[in-house]
């Protein structure tokens, strides 16, 4: 399977979306000159160009794109050629209104924005395959073509009659044409919802009260699969014509609502790509970024991935959109590289002067090349060119966090004991102590090969199939260590509660039984005591837990739940299982994960100050300061910064929003106390943060 090699060719790929159709043709040559000056090696072209390529049904205007690709190739810049199918031209909606999405409340969307198509529409699919086929035929042999970019940020969900028909076909396949099986899976005996004919089933539009949760869950699965069908239609056309050119589509971030199952998509594409826009006002944004980046590397099977979009400065869609402080774009880009990216790109190359995103920053801002932003873009190009030794290489992980799309979707639905339980927030809380220790962490589904990990962290797995539960149990029994969070193992794959006590599939593994859930009122914190972890407070949730063979590690002290164990540990076969039946404060969770790592034999790489990240890739240490205050880091031995070529011995100053990529200097005599990277990995490091303003 082709990967990023055609783009990287021994160096990290660097660039962004290029939309020449927004600009007079005389600007294009200047663009290429400035791209070369900035170190750009690749641009994505054509993402939103459908109305320019096909201004009328069946018409083709490729001449302008011919000239753009020729010009880029002459300038030594590779092309990631996009299919324009994310946003059909206005003529399609005018002639075929059934191709436009219908919202959950039954309203058909209007044109004038983007991503407005119905994924199930045969008419949309016919026009999409036609333009993609012609693009492939015309540019298959163009020397600038190095990758195909299919569609853009698949996210469309439609409730029209065509989608309802498609949903019914999908259901008949899922339930083997057995309506009784669907009725059982959806528990339609409740509220007289039993179906007697497939045609009675619709999409889960707005209702008078709560909707059927399994219908909603199946509709999310279907909607993801419908988009995957659209992707596969285009991919197969491109692959038949250009079998050696890698194909990708860009995932639209990692937030509360993610409309497609990234794992299923990743299995069908050659390169995993992410669009990522962290909030510069969020001090912990780097944790969410690292989590998203590690997920991408894991989805890619440990292969390098592509950061397809980020902002060079400000965006335009939050309530307040400040520009990024000097240095933040650089450190965020290097963070992606540290976590396995071989391609670092932006949306977009030249900032638009009109349209809905005219205040979304570009690599080349409105103020032109003589600007702070473009100066930083040039410097980043220089930095990335110096990191060729990491290309194609990533770090193996001994620790994994589990994330299931089905479980995430199911847990995010209404009518639960605590409707403000946020699965992504739980994952973020458990992940943060791991990367704070400098550990490489995979983010995997519960049906992955879990036995290769020393420590498996499962912050929440509300929905779990029998087969998935068996894999988790066997991971522990065979010698792995497990940390399992509350409200896990509650329902089967049809969102039906598993009777017999919670969490039914893990009762023996955990050596306990949860008798009932006790969500806490907002703002209430419980006092918990532990001789091992120290006293702490917790909130949101408490399980009324009764141990069988488990050892209580922490219990509630005071109130109606006095004495109830909230953290327990149980020996299971050759492994060890921890259960966390509450939401402890973050400091306690760090101690808990540290204890779990120690018992699993996973040694920390680092213990840096808040906001500083230490990541290892390909024999190099990335030191990344995500905050404005400088830090001083004590690191045994002598090191050379790959980016500046500066030498550091023992104490390393790291400015605010600073980044170093260090290689150990191995030719210093042993008497100097020099350590190879392998030795450093085994030695605890002391990291010290200085007062704002610099080192002493």
C-alpha cells in the first residue's frame, strides 16, 4: 500500500491548501516564488473548485488547472490533488434539490455554504464519480501529482426520504433481513415501537420525547458507512487509474461530535490525515493535540500520518479569535512531527480577501510576505527541512488507551444517569498523566491486539461486545495491567443493559460488583481517603461498589456513601486490574497512573513542568514548551539541537513557546557523565521550571 513516501522523498512534506481560483492568474507565479522561499514542498489543490471545473452539468474547464499544475511542477512543488466533491455547485441543487441534505427536524438545507450534499443521493454520486473519473484520466500522468485528496472533512448526515430508504437497506443487511432481530435489538417492546414492516422504519428525526437509543446508534453507524461508501466510490476510480498514488481524506478533528468512525475510514485509505485547530487560549490544548496526534498514528497502524490542516495564526469561527503568540505555530507543528506526522500543512496558503473565511489566517497573510506570520512560516520550513532523519519512523508504545466509536456514540446519548459525562473528557484526563511522563501512547479500539501492551487504560467503555470484553480480560490474564474507569461494561453492542450487576463482563476480572450508580450534584465534591494515593476529592460520579476479591485502594469518607470503595485493585491471572469508580481530581489521577505504570514495569521518560512536553521519535528528544513562560530543564548528558545546532550540557533553557529537537552527543568521554539516549530512557530526570522572564 503506498504511503507518504511519494510526497516526502526523504524529507518532511510541508505546505497547505492552495486555491488559485480565488486569485487573478498573474498572482500564481508570485505564489510559487514565495512558496519556494518558505520551503513549501506540497500544496493541496482543487478542494472547493467543482463549480470552476464543471460550471454547467457535463461541461469541463480544466485549462486553468492544467496551468496551475504545470506552474507548480516547474517550481518543484508537488501536488496533492483534491476531488472537489465536498461542495457541489449551485446548479446541482437547483436542478436536483433532492441532492441537498435534510436536517433532523425535517428542513431541507439551503445552498450558500459547503458540505451540503446528501450522501445517499444517487444523483449526487453520479455527478461525483463523473468529475472524479475525468480528473483521474486527465492528471494521472502529470508529474506534479503525488497524492489524491478525496472530498473534504466528511461530516454530512441526512434525514431525507432517500436517506431513509438507504437506512432501511443498511438495516436489512445488518440484521440479515430479520425484522424480529431488529425489534429485539432495538427493544421495540418498550413504548409500543414494534415494527411489522421494514417500510415503517425511518431515520431518527425529532420526536415528541426521547428517541429510541439503538435506532439513533444504528443511524450514526449507517451515516458513517454511507459516507464511507462515497469515499470508496471515488477511491476505487482513482486507484484503478493511478494505483501507485496514495489516497487520503482529511478527518475533521476530534471533538464532542465526530460523525464518522475514523477507524473504519483509516482502514480504507492509504494515508491518515487530520485537520487540527487547537485553541491558543487553552493552556491544556497541547494535551488534546497530543491525544489526537497519537490517535492518528495508531489509526495508521504505527505508520506516519499527515497534518493536513492547521492555522498559521487566527481562525474565524470561535466567539473570540486571537492570533497565535509568536512561536506557537512552530511548537504545535513540531509537536505533530514528534507524534509521528511526516506531513505538516495549513489551511490555507494565501488568506482569502472575501467569502465566509476571509478572516481565517493564511501562510501568506493579508499583510503580505513582509510580516511576522510569513517570517515564522519561512522559519518553520527551515526547521522541518532539518528533520529528515525522522521520516518514515515512529516510536512503538507499551501503553495504550482504548477508544471505541460505538461506545462513544452510545454513551453520548440522552437519558443516562449523568448526561454530562463526556467520554472525550474522560479520555483526556487519563491520557494527560501518560504524556506528561513522556510515554508513547497508542489509542486503540477494544478489538485490537491488546496483548502487546504492558498497560491498558480504558477511561470509559460504556458499550462493549462479548468479543471485545474477552480481549480485555485476556490481556490482563496473560500478564497485562489494566486501568478501567466507571460506567464501563454496562451495555452490549445494541445498547441493551447487561443484567447481573455492573460491569457484567468484567465482574471476575475486577473482583467487584457495582450495585448502583450515584452521580453527584453539580459542584459537590466527595472526600476520599487512601493510604497509598493520599487523601483526595472526587466529583461527578460514584459507584456503590461491593468488593469480592478486589483490594480497596481508596474509599469515601463521610456522608451516606461513607466507606464505599471508589478505587480498587484485583489480581487476575498473571496481570493486575484497577477499577476507578469515581472521577478523582487530576493530581490523584496522575498518582494513580504513575502507580499503575510502575507495577506494569513502564518507566517514565520524563517529568517536565506543566506545559512542557518531552517526546521521543527516531532517536531524538523533542522538548516542546506550549506556554509563554520559559523553563529550564535538567537532562543528564550532552546534547545537540538538530534545529539550531546548539550544544547543551545538563541544564537546558527552553524559552516560552520554544522547541528543541535533541540528539545525544555520543563521542564525549564516559568520565564526563555522558549518557546515550538508551541510558537516558532509564534514568529519572529532574525538570525545573524557572520564574517567568528566564533562567536564573
